[in-house]
C-alpha cells in the first residue's frame, strides 16, 4: 500500500508511472526556464501548486496530446495557485505552450467534458503566450490588461 493510501488520500484519476514522470518533467522544464526549484516533497500533501517563482504560486500541467489543452479539476480553487502553465511533452523535448491566471481558468464557462468527466478546460489557443509570463512574474504593476494586449 502506498503512503497516500495509508494516510487516506486517494485519487480517482489514472495512476501510472508514465503520467507521474510526464508531470515531473513538465515541472522541471518550467523550473529550468525560470530558475526555480521544484517541490521534491515525497508523501501525502496538498499544496495546490507545484513551484513558486517571485512569490507567484504556479501549477504546471503537462500533456502529450497533439492538440494540447489546459485542464484542472473542478474542485480546484483560485486561492490554491496564482497561475497555470501548460507544457507539451514530446519526449525528449518539453515545450512551454501558454499560461493563464487561476481566476480566469476556474470559471463555470470553462467547464467541459473532454472524455474524462468535467474539468476546467482551455485550449492552447485560449491561453496567454509564454512571452508575457516573465513580465507577470517580475513586474508588480503588470495588469490583466497588459496580458491581454501583449
């Protein structure tokens, strides 16, 4: 029995090493790009985010699908993280696709069923480009308007 099960924490999602490795590799790609350290905590915990850069809590989502989309569970709350970053897994290459503020993704109008039940979902085309992400991380005056027009 694994440690999460012992502590009463279970997941309804798919569980296999390939999915876990994809997620870790996506997190490492974001860490490398933004000079951050991943959370190497092993064991049951729920922080709601994967890493912190300049005080911003980032939840990294990694996908292998050719038409990538960002997804989060409907139980996720905007206070759990500040932003989501979507990474595309084309081993051995990982591409940072786009990003979105939690407040924007976690809206009822974004709930969709893509074959695995309802999730907050945005296509890659709906996300903000990664070229705007560095400004968001470093400029405290960078507004939502700046993100939309850049």
